[in-house]
C-alpha cells in the first residue's frame, strides 16, 4: 500500500515548456486534489476532482489543466510554464474527510 | 468563503516544555472539520490531529491536544513535552462537513516551530 505517490519529485523547466505531473493513489479514494505551496502562502488549491471523469477549479487554476481519466490517477498539466509557476506541488486524496498527501514535486521554471 | 488565520509566523520552545500554536477561522457553517498538519523538512504533510465541530470534547493524540472554542472560532494546538522531532512547519486547515465540491481544505499560512535542545 503505497498511499499517494507523485512523479516526478523534482523538475526544472524553461519558460514556455510544457509538462505533466502524475499523481496516483491506491486507497480507492473518490476525491483528489492538487495544491501548490509557496513561501508565506500556505497551500492553495489549484484543481480538484470528486470522482472519475470529473474535475473542478480551485483557488488558483490559471495556467493549469487537469484530467481524471482513471479513479486512481489525477494529472496536472502546465501547457506553457511561467516563472510564477515555480513552486512545490502537492497531490492529495480523501474519502471522506481526511486528506492524505503525496511527497510533493518541486518545480522550478527558469 | 472560509478563511483560516495563523497570525504567528514563528515560535520557539525549549525541549521538554509545552507550546501552544494558535489558529482562528471564519465560517458561517455549523458542520465542519478542523485539522492540524505537520510539515517537517522532508516536505511530507503529516496529519497531526482532527476535530469535528459537532464534538464538544477536545481531540487528543498522545502529546498533541487541541483547544477548540467553537463560539470564538479558535482552534489551538498544544504540544506537551516538546521533542526535537517536533520542529517543523504546522498548518491549521478547515474542511466543510458537506461532501462534493465543498470537500477541499482551506489552509492557514503556517507557523514554523523550532525546538531548542
């Protein structure tokens, strides 16, 4: 039982490049989330999903897209990376109340 | 919209002493959950303790306990017998009691706790 895993753990992108962050959970949770963590800002919700095939915008969705084609996977995409997207990204899953977090992905956009 | 406020950015405690981390929140809901998460230097988010708003009794987990004041919308975390391993950033978080689109967590900005040997 691996819990919540994230791939990759670190990545450096150049401005304008694209990438996809993968989140996988093996707990059969319905709900999944993507957060970003910036110094002094806490964690802010980017997008979330309440079930397979459904996604919704969170607090800071601009510049990101997501997909939930399989219940266990939640993908976060950056179509054209910008330096403002330099952050640590966390995926989480829950059902019903407690959220379990992945180890995070540190992304740097130069 | 719900908000969570952690007004102290940093705190320090002597090893073996007790420290209290403050958190206030704002909501118009009556059914909700409150959490404290710990984030050590490893970056992993670890759930410390959970409080259901409908429960009057304060939650306790070993050396960690909360002081939940529903009317004052206050949710503080007390760490007893502080250990070096308690040094971390601590986040207070709020979750609505309803499901679906309201299932997301709202976090405070966090407080960095250091433990002096």
